[in-house]
């Protein structure tokens, strides 16, 4: 899987993502610096939509994914997560603004499928995107998150991975089967869960970083230096190391914030934002919270502690409760992401079936995938998610960039 992703996430893909990110940053006149002007005056479902999008993106990528990025690409990978997030804010703004405009024009909440079908005039490409997004909902949104949950519970010594996977599936089923539409139940749960889990994890990280007594600016400087220079690297090894940091950083950044994938448009397009610009601004703000804030807290927590895992890091500060705190946060983030992606998958299935989606069958399959995740390697599922993400990113970035170029 890693060999496949080394090709899929090679220089060509990285170049496309960076080019599109830079283009949309310039096209939007650096919207990253002007978000506050558009955040306000929204409809009654805005809070639920924002919470659901954050629930989907603020999964274990913010915790285990960030730690995996540092392990695979060094602390320099964090810098490329920042770059991914900064450019991703512009991508999230453009795709959601476009999604808002097409939602108003065609009275549809099908998200990227609408602007791909109506804007580009390609029903086939829209179907490809919907099918890839449905696969992502099952693999990245359900299985990889549940596998991270299972591993955290197992490492805490609470139960075997297989049992934890089943437990996670039962917990998800309790929510999504409580309403006729899985998306309605998931959005209601996300609105309550996201603020609690976000504040809990952020508070723990701040306490850990403060107790370590490390200079935050010094750690940021080390990250930037290591993004381009590795002390033990020279010649060809240097180039390979930098390439690894860039690739892993961008992959984990996109896994975390989903910018450029178009997934957040699925839940935002029917939320009643006051304008397409507001919808885009909220999407960009979500990327900021997800990666610039949350993933940075994870990175600083690891770096300041000098440990390889968050359980070891938090144990320095919280003693024997440190591992339990990390386990709790991973479980909450994973569960929230599972619920958020359940919404996305349902929307894509509805589009693929022409509004005749077998919702009950989808719910059962979704939960069964979660139960099976406890039997599968987390590294494999991360790799599978990276592979599927490519098939989301290319159709979406192509559509968003072409349609944006047509506008003055």
C-alpha cells in the first residue's frame, strides 16, 4: 500500500495540489486573512452543518495521524501540514462557495456532484466522484477511525481490538439508527459532541506544553528547519528525506482537514448559509481549527515531551491517567468522525441511486465495516484512505479550478 501511495502521492500529485492551493489563494485575494468578514448572519442549521463537518474532519488524523506523520517524515512533516492547511483554507473556501452558488441555482444539496454535473456538464465524472466518496466514507470515515479507536482501547488494556471494533460499531449504530435518515441523527449528535471533545483535547495539550516549559517559538523554528534540512541526511538521502516529509505532511494534512476533497460541501450545501461567501468562509475556518490549531497542539505536545507517542507524553504530565486521557480523546474524535462521514456516505449513495437509496442497508453495511476494522492494521487503513483520497481530490480540484477560472 505504501508503494502504491508513493506513486499516487508523488511529485505530480503534490505539484497539482500546491498549484491549485496557490491559485485559489490568489484568486480569492488571500481569503485566509479576511475570513472574519464573512462569518456571521447564518441560518438555523448552520451550527449543525459546521459541527458535522468538523466532526468528520476532526477525527483521529488530528491525534494518531499527526503522530504518524512525525514518525514517518520527521517533525518537518508538521510544516507541510501547515502549508497544506493554509492552502487548503483557500481550496475549502472556493469549493464551498461554488457549492453554495450551485445549490441555490439548482435547489440541490448534493454538493460537489452538482457543480461537477451541471458546471462541467459531466454526469459520469460526478458519478465517479460520488462512488469514490462513498468508498472514502466506508474506508477513511468508518474503518480507519474505528481501527484507531480499537487500537487506543487495546493499548489502554481495556479490551481486545476485535471487541473494541464491535463496541464502536454498536455505539455508531445507536445514533444512526435512531432516525430515519442517518444524516439527521449524526448532525444532532455532532452539534453536542464537537465542542466538548475539542475543548477537552485542547485543554489537555495546553497543560502538557506549559508543564514541559519548552519555548513554543523554538519548537516552531525546529519544525521549519527540519522541513528542509535533516542533520543525518546528505546528498540523495537528503532529497529522499525532504520528499518523504512533503508527501507525508500533505497526505496527513488532507486526511485531517479534507480540504480539496469537496466532502464538506456535502453537509454545508443544505444548511441555509446566508450567502455562498459565508459558506466558503466557514469551511475555511474549519480547516484552520482542524489543522492549524488542533494538529499543531498535537505536534507541540509530542515535541515538548520528547516522547514518541501521545500516551507517553501525557503520562509525563498526568501520570497514570495520561494514557486514559489519550484513549478518551481518540475515542471521542473517532466516534465523531464516523458520524460525520456517515452523513457524507448517505448523500453520495442518494446521488448514485437517483434519490432511491436503500438507507437501512447502507446503515447496516456502514456499521459492519466498523466492526471489521478491529481486525485490520491501522497502517493499512491509513494507506487505503490515502489511496482513495486521490480519486476524490482530482475530480474535485479539476472541477473547482476550471469553474473558478470561468468567473471574473
